[in-house]
C-alpha cells in the first residue's frame, strides 16, 4: 500500500476522488473514482440526493484502497451555501434543498420589510455579495415554510460538514464555507450573534467554526470496516472555490484569479475585507479563505450555460455533443456579435437554456442566434465581456492594476475561451492546473503533513508539477 493524501472533490455535476503524492518535489495526482451528481425535484423543491452522495464518498474511499493506496488523511470540498439540519439524535431533518431552488424568491425584500435589515447593512456586517440563494435566505425560507424543522434542529451542517460528520462522527462548521452563509462577521470571522438573534435563527444549531488544516478525527469503526483502512479526516478549504484559489500559481501580487467551472469566480486574495458602499454596489464578495485570507471576487454564471446547452442538445438528439464539437461550432460563428448578461437570474435554472439565450437577445434588440454555433458564440461573448467588466471593477475597488489573469479548474482546458478572455481583458492569461480544486484540497493536507512548510512552498511546487499554458491578447 502506498501512503498518500486523498481529496474528495464534489461539484454540482460530478464528484471525484483524487490521490495526491509528492515525488522528488513534484505533486502527482491520480483519479481513482468518479461519479455523477445533480439535482432532482422532490416535494416541490430541487434537492440534492445527499444519501447517494454520501454513499459515493464511501465507494470512492474503497476504490482508493482497492487501487493500492492507503490515505493517511482525507479532505472533502464541495460547493457552498447549501446545508442540512440534524435533530437531537443526529439524524437528518428534511431534504438537502439545492441553491437553484426557487424557495428564496422575495426573501431579501422580506428581510428588509419584516426585520428592517437592508442589504447595505447586511453587506457591511458580513461582506458577502447578494445572491438569491445565500444560506441566510434559504434558512429564512425554511423558517417560513417549515418552522417545525428549525424548531427540531440541534445541528446546522453545510454539505461538506455533513459528509465529514458521516465519516468521523464529528460535527463542525469549516470557515471558508461558513463565510458564504452571510451569517459570519467579516471582521470577527465568527457567527454574527446579533444578526442571528435579529433574524430569529436558533444560535445553538451553529457549530464552532474550524479553520482549514484542523483534524476532525479518524474514520468511525463502521466506515473503516466498509473501506478497508483508517485515516484522519482533515478540513481543507471545504468551499471548492477556496481550495481552487490555493492552487493558483500566481507570479506576483498583481495577478487576478479565475476559478472556472460551473461557476466562474474572478478575484484576488486580500488581507482584509472590503465592505464599503462602493464594494456593496458592485456586489463583490469577501469569502473566507485559507489562513483567514479573504477571497475578494465576483460570481459569474460560468460554464453552467454551456453545460446546460450540451445537456439540452443531448436530450433533443439522443447524443450529447462533445465540448470540442461545441467549441468548433462557436468558432464557425466567431463573428456573431450578440451578448447577454450571464449574471441575470433568468439563466439560473431555465427550462431551456438555448431558448433563454435567444429570448434575452430578442429582449435587448440584438441579433437572435439561429444555430448552435451562434448560441455558443453568444455565450462566449457574454462570459468574456463579464470577465472584462469584473477585472475593471476589481481594479477600481482595490486601487491596483492587474497584469495577468490566472485560470484554474475545468474551464482552463477550453483554449478558445482562454484566448477570447485574453482578447477581451487585454491581459495575458495563464491557464492551469485543471484540477485546481482537488489540488488546493491536497495542498492543505500536504502542509499539515509537513511535506511543504507553507502555502508559498506548495504553490512553488505547482509551477514545477503542472503545465501552465500562456495566452497573449490578440
């Protein structure tokens, strides 16, 4: 058996178990398991199949063992904002409702009307951008629809917290994910007790906030029996963007970061939160990062639009086109000029992404795409112009001039998007590594194990371990 670390990296559409080792100073990754993820409608809400997710985590641990690996530590990262509640017996209450569900419609307005909490005040306290699916809005929607669930709850766990709990039996809230709830003070880095009291949310359900690098405990005896080994469960930056930002091999302090996946998260690391009115108006967020860095960034719809188009075409024809095929179609329509606003809520969960893009073009009196290639080019135009605006606003808000854009994550494989991004922003783009999130997860484990002394040393190793492709503006 080979000793290693193991990252369980779960996104909105799939999850993967990736083994990490360091050989002669180079980081080596090996995927040992992959599984599908997605939402389904249940009792009127879009929900995650959290029981299947938990089962797949176990399946992947067993697959790592069967492949000859003996992980010393395991870390789990997922998307942010979503949660489960546990009762007094430690059993889950209700479903794991997904952030794309419509239950939070009108909640922001209700907080202002019923609780006197304006978004400006909320932002000044927490530094978290407005998104209709923020955890605080989900909790208030639950309070309205199912107050009995909150009344019975004894423990609040976000999705990775819950999966950790099932592995080792320890309930804890990890900082990078907890910060996305809009219930953690930007400066205190802890639950905002006054805000919780004001909103009538039960303070007792929220766990002490732990930081990345904390060891929660060992696998329970039952889990050990299933997977064939014991390991420590350690907290990485459990918010996938928090992990992805760790894996950016930035050249200097004037590099902007772009984590490119289902969502595009564009921003920088700051030592302090920026919560002034200008930042609030621009809707930039200050999410908690590793070692209490702040991930100051803009949320952009990202590859969700392309993923949805691909899925929809597959439903129409019986065969999903490959991403290279979709890119080739976009290139054939490279001169198509129309753009939409990717951040418009109309693109969160439309019945038809293709028809929604066409409708948005028509609504803004632009040329309506008629072919798949034109729809794809419209999406590329829209994303890259959004990236450009975000970089420009970032420079205004931080007072810095950024000289490069570093892209990590699955989207870094899209050479066409990378080049279009360089052209739109006027910045050189450095793309890679692709497995940014899993790599950031593993880096925290490596640092804990003493393989690297700190983040700077771990990031230096990335440059020697993975291919980084440069794109110059044309």
